[in-house]
C-alpha cells in the first residue's frame, strides 16, 4: 500500500510538471 501511494503521489506531482515541460519545449521550438 505504501508503494502504491508513493506512485500515486509521484503521478500527481509529475503530471503538471510534464505538461508544463512539454508546453515550454513546444514554445521554445516554435520560438526558434
């Protein structure tokens, strides 16, 4: 249960970061 909770927390924290990272990456590519 502890392991599953860790994964759930990781996804909860990583998802917004992943979206922001890909968004910045796309903006950087379009900018150049």
